[in-house]
C-alpha cells in the first residue's frame, strides 16, 4: 500500500471491507484515453500485466485478438505476490520492468504521481517515452485497444460494436458483481454472512449462464465481443483456484456442460489459449499468505481443456 508515494505496509489481499465484512475493491486511479494515436504509438505503448490476474488477462487476450502484439509491448510481473506487491523478475515467464531502477509495480505509480496513495495494481497501460501511466483500469484498456487504436490495427474483429453496446454493457454488469468480482467477495469475505451472500450470487449467475449457453454460442449477439473475454478469464480460474482457495465449492465449472463446451471453444482460439498460463494462476493465487500460509500449490485439478493450452499446465 502506498501512502503519499511511500510504501507503508506489507501487501494484503483485502483492500477494504464494509461493516458487514464484505470485500470492497479499490477504484482505478488513472483513466486517460488515447486521442492522438500516431503520437501514442510513436512514444511507445506498453502493457504491464500478471498472467495470474484476470483483469490483466483481459487486456492480453484483446491485444492478441486485435493484432497489436507488435504495437503494444508487454512486461510481466512474477506470479507470486511479494510483501511489496507485484515484482518484476525472470522466472516462469516473468520479465524485467524495462524501466531502469523499477523492481516493483508500485514504482510505476510513484513515477507517474509522486504523492500517489492507494494500491498498485495491474494491468497498467504505460507511455514508454514519458515513463508515465496512461490507464490502469482493465475495462478502459480493452476499449483503448479496440477503439482508440483501431486506426492502427483496423481489425476485422470489433469487441465493442455500436449495435451491441447496450447488450454488452448489460451483460458485463450482470457478471461483474456476481461472478468476476463475486469470487473475490467470497474468498476475501471476513464474515460468514458476507461469504454466504457472495457464494449464493455466484452460483445463481452460473446457473443462468449455463442456461444461456445451452442455446447461445457467445455472450452477446451471436459473435465474439469483450463480454466473452470478461467471462472467460473468470471461468478459466474457477476450478483451478477459486473452487478450493476461495471456497466457491458448490460446483465446478466442469460440472456445467454448456459452460464447459463454451470455455473449450474459446480456448481453440489462439489469443485465448496462449495467454492462459495455468502455472502462473496456480503459483500466484496459492502464494496469498492470508489464505494459504503454507504456500503449498496443489497438483490438480486435471481438466480436459488443458489440452488446448500452448504452455503453462
């Protein structure tokens, strides 16, 4: 945690909680968009990500889908969270930061805003030339890659087409609190009632999604959109980490036939498969000392969709 630009305490997963023990997530602090695309590309764009993190994973998948791998550089933090938060490294596919003197992600924040107070999260969209954060909100970064950089990639894929925007927004909202963030509300709940509330909401939404995918191939509009990316990153982590570590253990995703088929179908798309790192997901979640003080990483589960991955099982 940074307080006026200084690291004050060891990293802890619970950002805040209400009086009933409900987990509260911090809002993102940097929310600029890109208005001059040519200048942005000239100055250099970089994503700082963690393969463990579903929010960062969203941006990696979009970068690949939209053909931006040569335009937007990527640097990867170590999956195991340190006492000082996300740390750059050289193991398991982690990388150096690419900025002299920067060992931890929180240093990117103080380079941008010396008096910054708050958590240092990923993903981060970074201006390489100015050494400053452009945006650290994954939902915004998805739109920056899809919309703001469209003059560069001019992709046939549009993750947020005009005619589907209302439906996409509604679907995203329907899964965010109940599922994307709901698993964290369960895992980091500090009261039984808060945990029960979160788990009930998670499985109510999963049951609804199972019914949806029994008759639909995609989340919205019969085509691939950002809503599929948002759902995918939670589904891939569910059986591996959330089911056991976060105690969301009423059912596995593997117990839902339609959701399982949908997940495997997305994993046959290269952008989804190559950006899904099971080794990082396991190493990262099971390094959370508050939930797993022994730091033992489970050997299982062995899931049939692992066969679609290019590495990291």
